[in-house]
């Protein structure tokens, strides 16, 4: 515990650790060191963001995907998935309801779907932008070319979520087919930054074959990339994927990593994810108490939700957006936090985020 405390204090002071120190700290996580870490993580979070919780409305607009990631339930070779795409009108009506419910950021997430060309997406983005000028539009649509990202940015999307999944190249190769690589994934993130997007990245905790050395590399990479948002959640197996019999990531390690990220990048946006809420009923509350400051309730139409299952037992499949919003508010109030109606910008700005396009 002495070493753990020393390393946590060092992290709080210097905002960084060496790879070996990260490994020691992650390997030694236990209830005592977690309690010590979370108290500091909460303090830092309160200094910058008070007791406010930002919310983002998640719109899962397509489950078509041309990729075949070994962990993901909507991978192209899962024949059980009933594929769908939302029309522009359906996406806009999700935004309308979301606006009414107090959302000021819409996250359009989907598989990598060629149907959504730059032209189609730009049209949708411009339309949302026009209808809701006080809202931020976030895309989470995977890897595209520099030119494509640039077009979407010009159309009015300001934010982009693209988890790096794991920084280690060999580990990345065990989670993905050969056409995908850590190098390409990371290059996309640097492209997004260069264009001027506010960038979110992140990884799964407890993904198959992950070691604490991989997590240490993830921390070093996050420090270097310095993104505006970092989304992490436990890996959860999906029954119709090659990883169906792998173990899920744990609540304890996920929370510990959230606390560490808060200490390393004090101003970063940190969501308490749906996957955390899936492995534990009060997982999202615990995420907030470990230093997270964002929640992402689902705004997708109820009839499509069962077809957007990245992992098994995903929560809220039968709740409509109003229920999800209310449930989240109650959960946050119970632990003394408050959901706010605003765009919820990151305070973790970076000179590299100045757009040159
Ligand atoms: N196609 C987009 C969106 C992917 S889904 C993209 O490539 O970015 C969003 C995130 O869900 C993924 O980045 C991954 O980290 C997470 N995810 C996918 N399958 C999962 C699983 N089985 N358990 C937990 N998280 C998963």
C-alpha cells in the first residue's frame, strides 16, 4: 500500500509516470489504493467541473459494418444481426426529442457503413447544425480518410470519438483482422486532431490478452495524444463473436483506470459508460465517484436498440429516451451530482486543436 500511495501521489503531482511505475500501480490495485485514488480523483474533478455531469445523447444510426473486429457484436460476419439504418428524418427526430430532454450534444455512432458517404453524412450534419445551432455534433463512425474527415468537419461536426482500443501493435493484432492495424487507427486520431476536431479516444479494460504492460502503454499514449475526452469501459463478451468465451473486464480495474486518467489529465472529459452500467447495476454511479464527469444516455429509437448490441446484456434496451434521461438524472442525484443542460465543452484544450482548414 505504501508503494501504491507513493505512486498515486507522484502521479497527482507530476501528472505522469514511467512505464514501469504504471505497471506497478496497475498491478497493485486493491480496495485500499482505489479508495485513496478515488478521493483525489474526485477532488480534482470537483476543482474543474464541480458536481456537474455533462450528458450526450447517443444516436446509434446504423449497425451495418464492413469491419470484423473480433470483440464486436455488430461485426460484419455476425449473421444474427438484423441490419438497419436510420433515415435523415429519423435521426432528426431523435435530435428533436433529445433537445427537448436537455441534450446539447448529439453523438452519431455507427458501424463503418459505406452507404453513409461524405455527401450523405454532410447533408445530415448540416441539417442538424441548422436545426440546432446551439448543439455540438459528435461523430463516432470509425476510420475514414483525411479528406473525408475534413469534409465532415467543414459540414459542421466539431467532435469525433475514435477509441484507439489498445496502443500496443501486437495486442491490437490479436483483437482485429489483418486489414486493421494500430498504426492506421492511431494515424486517424492524429489526422482528426490536425483538422481541428475535439477528439475522444479510449480503450476497453480487460480485453482478451490484455496485460498491465498494455494498459501502461495506453496511459503513455493518452498523455501524448492529449485528447479532449477519454472513454473507457470493460470488455464484455458477445455470444456470436470469436471472443464469446472470454472473460469480461472487471468493474474494479475499470474504475481504477478512470481514477488514474483523472489524475493524469485533470481537465479531460471522462464518460461513465453504458458498459460499466452493464457489468454492475450502479456501475455508472461508481464511475462518477471514481472521477468521471459525462454520461451518454441512449436516444436511439426503441425498435432498433436490440439490433445495436456490441456486447451481451446491454442495458436500457426496452426504455425509451425519456425513461433513460429520467433514470440517469435520478442516479446522479442519488450520489449528489447534477446533470446540466449545456454543450459540455472540454477544458482540456490544446494548441494543436486550432483548426487550420
Ligand atoms: N465503428 C465505430 C464505433 C464502434 S462502437 C468505431 O470504429 O469507432 C464503440 C466502441 O464500443 C468501440 O470502440 C469499442 O471500444 C466498444 N466495444 C465494441 N465491442 C465491445 C465489447 N464486446 N465490449 C465492450 N466494448 C465494446
